[in-house]
C-alpha cells in the first residue's frame, strides 16, 4: 500500500504529493500507537479493556499464522515449514523466549569497595575526613 501511495503521489503532485500520500496513509496509525499508552495509563484496572486487547492480540497472531501458511504453500522446499514447526515447539510448548532480554544497567561488581573513610563521608557529608 505504501508503494502504491508513493507512486500515485509522485505521478499526481511530484515529491510533495508523495510525502503527503505516505503521511496520509501511515501518519494516523503512528499517532494512534504513540497515544495509546498515554491514554491507557489510568485504565489498567478495566477488565473489559484487557479482554478487548486479548482479542486484538489473538487476531494479530491469527493473521501472522495465516501469512506464514500462505508463504509456506508457495515454497517448493520443506524448510519454511520446518522452521515454523521448530519455533512453535520452542515458544508454544517449551515457553522459550524468542529474544533474550538484555540488562541495561548491570551492577559494577568488578570495582573495588570504597575505604571506610569514604563510606563514613558518604553517610555524613558535612564532616571532613581526617
């Protein structure tokens, strides 16, 4: 769809038309995705909202599976089906995460401990170390 809007924008109004067409197609969904977390902060306790979002998540999973099945049907080898089956078993049955979470802030364990004077100074910043 983006390619088609880009093509039509260029053909009808040039570069400005292409930019306008792409922003018109993609701009509103981007704004909605950015605004959703802010608008949902106060409504985290609503059971209905959680049920709706569970339904949306299930629909997204179903669409991904349908796309994968369509792509696998077009393939002439068994490799895509084997990869899909391996991912299904790993994530769906063994509950392995798809990606590892990286710890952004690791505690600095390799640094030496501060001397007792620095600890005392940190506790009482008004005093001077002798």
